[in-house]
């Protein structure tokens, strides 16, 4: 990181930025550990099975569930991005981690029924992809903020496709999941670039939240791909 922000008259800013980056990734690590622990607890409590059964009663249950998650995510990211105190920022990050653990609970339960080995495999693939994208962002020193407009449009198209699939009852298939992995990769690349170049240095929890959300999205669709491949065998 010192190579990215080295020397010159802005040395003080470089030190501040390096400290911010370290703090962001510490927050990210804490969020990922919290997600793993919460997910394990929910599975042991049988919450995933209950949620899976409830969601299977009506297609509109999934839409309501997804809408609730999006609302909580919006509130949590707003708190983490805008709160002045570090405590409130952490509350936003923590709330988002809980929301992610809840939305993953039915999928992880389903994965446990189809192929339990797909869960750690998806985690490893996700970490390798994120590691490669992170290395790209730091080593090339390129500002990938230009991806923002494309990602917003792609995200709206994907959301529309997901809602249409739920309402009309058609499967989006493995190729959609593959496209979403690419989309999540773009989000990881942009989020990492923002952390390096643009994100306010007093908001490490907010920066960690955005990057955590992109990583979770990638993990979701990598796991879906592995489950589809398991079913096809």
C-alpha cells in the first residue's frame, strides 16, 4: 500500500489513506467472520429450514423477503456511510451482516441437502476471485470508478430479470448466475478502487459494508452455479 501512496508533499494524506485501507479490511474481516458464525448458528437452530419452508408456500413470499432485505440494506448502508460516530457506522455494518446471514440461510440449507461440499468450494472460489481482483486494483493503480454507471444499469436489469422470474415462474439458469458472478466481480473491482482512491477516510465501516455486499453477491451466485452443476450430474 505504501507504493500506492508514497512520498511527496501529500505524505500525510498517504499515511491517512493507508490507515483507512487497513481499517477497512479489518472491518471487512470482522464482517466475514460474523457472517460465518451467524450462518452456522442459524443452521444449527434450524432457521434455514423454517425459512425455506415458508418461502416455498408462495412465490410472493420470496419477493417480500427480498424487498425486506433491500430495505434493511439501504438503511444499513446509509447509516454506515453517513453517521458521524464510529459506533453508528459499526451498527450499520453489523445490521447488514445480520441481514445477509438471514437471506443466505435458506440457500445454505438447500445446499446442505443437495451437496454440502459445494458451500466450502464456493467460498474458496469466491476468495480466489476476490483476491485476484483486489491484486488487480492495487497493482495496476487504475481508477475503476468509471464502472459505476454500467454497474448501476446492469444491476437494475438483473433485478428486473429476478423479479420477472419469480412472478412468472421461470428459471434464469446457470448462464444468468455466471453473468451475475461477472457483475459481482465488477462491483468488487470498483469498490476496491473506491477504497484506494475516493472513499472518505473516516468511513471504514461503510467502505467495508459495500465491499462485503459485493463479495456476498459473488458467493451467492458461485454457490448457485455449483448447485446447478451438482443437480445436472
